[in-house]
C-alpha cells in the first residue's frame, strides 16, 4: 500500500495506516509484526501491554521535554491503539465519530 505523504488531506495518513493494519489482520502474512498481533502468538494481551508501554514512554518523553521522543512514542501509541480498534472491529471513522460527538 502506498500513501501520498505530502497529501493535503490530514486524514490520509491515519486512513492509510488503518487500511494497512486491516490488510495485515485479514491476510496474516508470516513476516508481519502487525499480523502477529492478531494471532494467538501475541494477541490482544500483547497489544494492550504495548499500549501501556508506549503510554509510559510518551509520558516520560514529555517529562524530559524531549519532543522528538514524544513524537516517536506518540506514533507508537497511536499505531497500537489502531491495532486494538481493528481487533475490536472498530474503525478510524468510529473514532472520528466519537471525537466529533464530544464537541
């Protein structure tokens, strides 16, 4: 899957990432970390653990005023959150709807 990293559509990156996650979930290629999270090999518990780990790392980066690390850990956190949503048969649009309902 290719994305236009320079796209004027700010939703494109998250949509492309989520589409890739869903593709890995559906095809389960052997050499994919993402696919391994959808198997019994790692599964939901591993994803939940990664969410906790990345959250902690983002907090520590913020406390250290390390913007580069904060961005990197935030990206890891969002990725694992999207994997969890895909595991639960939820979508980025569901997340958008929830956020929109809060305004």
